[in-house]
C-alpha cells in the first residue's frame, strides 16, 4: 500500500510539475526559433503583414478538424454570450501583439526580443494583482520578493533598450544586415531603430500579459483548450485579413515562394499560433498566468545562440548588463512565487501546527 501511495504521489508530481515545465520550455524554444526564422525571412523580402495573416490562416486551418474531433465534450456557448466577446478580444489582442512584435524584430533582433520578454512576469504579476488573481501582503517576504523582482525586470529592460553599448561578441555574416556602413549612419540609424524596436517589443509583451489574464478568465468559464484556441485563431484571422490587405496593397507581396519565407510562415502557424497557444492555454488553466510568464527569460540563451549561428547577430554590452538585471529580477519573482505556493500548500494540508507556526513566524520576520 505504501508503494502504491508513493507511486501516486510521484505521478501527481510528474503531471502537475514536470510536464508543465517541459512544455513551457519547449514553447520558448519554438518561439525563439520562429523569431529567428522570421528575421531571416525579412532579409529575403517577406512583409510582416503577409507573415502575420498567413500564420493565422495556417493555424486556423489545422485547428478546424481538431476542434471537431477533440473539442466537442461541451456544447458551444451562445454567440451573444460574454465568453465569445472575451475570445474575440483575445483574437484582437493576439493580432496586435503579433504586429508590434514583428515590427519590433525588424527594427532590432530576435536576441533583443528575448531579452525584452523578461518584462512579461512583471507585467503579468502587476495585472494579476489588479484583477485580484494574486494576493498582495506587504508584510510577507514572498510578496516583497515579487514586487522587487518586478521592479528589477522593468529596470533591466530599460537598460537593454536605452543602452546598447560596445560589441562584446561580433560574428561575421554575409547577410544583408551585416553590410558595412559609415560610423555616423551606424550611430544615428541603428541606435534609433534599436530603441524603437525595444519599445515595440515591450508593447508586445504587455499585450501578451493582458492575453494571459483574459485567457485565464475564459478557461475558468469554458475549460476547452482546443475549441478556445480555434476560435481565438479564427477571430484573429478575420481581424487580420482586412487590416493586412489594406496595409500591404501590393499583390506581388502576397505570392509565396518555396523558400525560407514559406518555411517561416508554416513554422509560425504550426508551432506558435497553434502549439504555443494550445500549450499556454492549457498551462494557464493548470498553473495560472504568473507561472506561465516566468518562463520567458529562458529564451535569452536560446536567442543569443540562434542569432549568432543563423543571423550573425552581435552581442552588445547593454544586452548583457540588462539581461543580468532582468534575470536577477526574474529569479526573485520565482523565489517569491515558490515561497507563496509552499505556504499555501502547508497551510491547506493537515500538517503539524508547530510547522505552520514556524512558517508564519518566518514570514513575519524574514530577516531574523
């Protein structure tokens, strides 16, 4: 009986902790891969409006049969219900985040996008507090750690955006982005583009945090991941069609060639709009918005490696300093979140009153 109990505990730990961790790590890898492919495709002339629209079309087409096969355990809510409006809002916010994100990468690089993504935990935590999805107890060391971590994350992002600094690692590349230009042009055009790209990427990750909050509310009412993600992509496709066609009226830009541009679109549609959206929706239902957002900093190392190998991106001192501050803030938030979860678990279980008293005392006097 004891062995059966241990196996049950191990299985619960595996399904509730190991599997979500592995899934979130895989999502970050696929997201960085999509950013790198997109950046390479733009150097071949891919328009980002074309990229965004076709990506949603690919994911919606693939999700249509899946929603009929795996997403029919519950009846669909009424089209006039608040739930459908929230899903439509998800499509609008997702489309807006894609647009500003793609434009931000055009002005900067996938490495900067991954660095700025560290703002997501701070944004998500702040919004979760505003919408009462996270508890705030200023006397608690867990809450203090989350607040300090959020401030450090924002500070690190500002360092990355406002201070580029000298090159620490330069990789030779034959891509058009590495063509030599005069020093004056480099300082004026590249640095200003870097700041604009950083601001656009910060806007993207704020919108993503809003998406997490709304999606969590949707899943509380209608916990059908595949159906919700299908309608999200469908609404995003319907919203993006007129906007993208109006913004890019040159019909030749919409003709796809069987090269890296087509690869980038298919990859984004399958692994970002479909796989990442499904995984995030499932994770939000299981773990909540703050947990999902905490995995964004993992993308820094992945982006640096991919950018150096495939794009010839250079690593700058500002990115290193800002990333260190961001990571310190990130792990401070993680510590606070883990501390809070531990207290909830102990307080909610039938443990020794002495142990619970010790935890409460430690919270009241964290520096004792």
